């Protein structure tokens, strides 16, 4: 996430270990590029721009070693900007992803930089709407932005999933 035209070539050496790859760097908002690398087969991957080039998502099936197909959505909504649309775009992106997960016939995983902290009402609503579980609950805050300082950092990055998955 937050990648540019140079990121794709820089990731090329990983191709041997991660043979399945989806990449997207929008022309209008280069810092919202996304690259998904996987050891597991990706089934029908697509990049969606639900609310414009500033809100890309990668939606794909992932074939597990058991043969089961699960749904994965990589997200990076636009961060809230003071005096500009507030959190509306971010929240809409997250709510749509949660509703898509809830209506999917396959178990879903959502991951990415949500640009939201766990204690925001929007994040709680996303978990409820999507029937999603947050693996950090009961384990700590785990700062992901400004990670060099536990006191000045924020937990903005997520891997959340529906019941049926386990955490090891």
C-alpha cells in the first residue's frame, strides 16, 4: 500500500516465492497503489475503485491448500482530512466492504490500512456489519502507524475475518 510505479519492479524478486500477484497504481493518486502477493492461487482477482481512484480495493478468491475457496478484500480507503469530507469516504469504503463480506457465500478476510483506529464507532460498526472478528482483541493495541513509538502511534492496519477462520 501507498506504493508507486517503482514498487512493482522492486517486488519482482519476490515472484519466485509469491507466484500470484495483483498490482494497481492509479494514474491520479499514485500513493494509493496496491500490490497483493500470494503463495496461494488467486481466483478471479479484480481491482475495484468504489469511490474513485483514491479508494482502490483488491477483491479475489483465494484457493486454500484444502481446496476451499475463501474471499479476500484488500482495502486502503482515503484517510480522513480535516475540513474536507471528514470521514465520509473512508467510512463508506469500509461499510461497503463489510456488507460485501456479510453477503458473500464464502468466508471473508478483509485486510489493509483502514485509516481508522479500533475504538472509533465506524470500526465497531464495520465489525458488526460484516460479522468480522478482530484478532487483536484481548491481545493489545499493536501500533502499525508511527510504529517506532508506542505512545505516538496508532493501530490503523487490520486483518479481520469472519467466523470459521482460526488464529495461530
